[in-house]
C-alpha cells in the first residue's frame, strides 16, 4: 500500500521547489529589466528580496531533511527527497547570482554613457528561458525534457563568450566605458553561472526519475 503521508510530503517539497523557481525567475526579470530601463527601485527590490528567497530555501531544506530522517524513505521516494533538496540549493544559488546582477547594475543606471546593452539583455532573456524550461521539466518530472534544456547550454556559452570579447574590446578602445564594461562583464558571468546551474538541475531531474547520476554539461 502506498504511503500517502510520504507522498503528500514529497508533493509539498516539489511545491517548495516550484516556488523557489518562481522567485528566481522574478528576480532575474527584475534585475535585467532594471538594468535596461534604468529602474533603481526594481534593482533594489531584487537585492532586498534575496533574504526571502534564502529563508524559503532554508525551510525547504529542513523539510527535506526531516522527511529523510523521520520517514526513512527508500527507492524512488529517497531519490525524490534528495533530488528536490539538491534542486532547492541550486535555485537558492541562482537567486544569489540574480542579486549580484542587480547590485552590479545599480551604479550603471546613473551613467550618462554606457556600452550598448542589446547583447547582455539578450543573454539575460535566454537564461530566463532556460530557467523557465527547466522548472517545467521539474513540474512534469520529465527527464527527457530536462536533458533537452541542458543541451541548449551551448547557445548560452556562445553568446557569453562573444559578449565577453566585445566588452574587452570596448574597454580597450573606449577608456570612458571601462567601469561600465567591467560591471557588464561581471553581470554576464553571473548569468552564465545561472545557466550552468540549470544544467545541474537537469542532472537532478534525471537522478530524481532514475536514481542515476549523469553528467550533462
């Protein structure tokens, strides 16, 4: 007979992960939107909101550890509890990266002149798409979809490396843009790290579904 109480607790854990994911998407949207629109209020909201995301992650982690310690799940249930806890940790770190993007963007909105933002906003949009898609794979418990999302990380890497080269060239040719270009490089790096963590979650989805540890990077 199925352990209905255990299944209910696993469902709550999955809901916790979905909530963390929504908060990450909102933070990423606000960070990049604040940069593009010179909206300091949105950027400050991202920075302040990270404390709530961290607290919700703490609660999710404690719920997972309590489930493992008190219910002693095995087999698929254990894979789910561990996998969901790992996903929560990855999402919390994504939130940290989004906060870093907001902090780096904040001084840039006051600058009269700064490098073009088209490419970094495009990178941010693609990273946000990756986060949304991996969350759908988590919701649907779809390992194949998770692998497909991870396979698209090459696109993020290509944009990131091209943007990196362009910003270095900007710093070489336009001394008045060195500060802004440096901050944009760091924002791009944080976006690239979010995309890497999407791949880590894809690996967690596969583990959750099959109990196998795979390398998708």
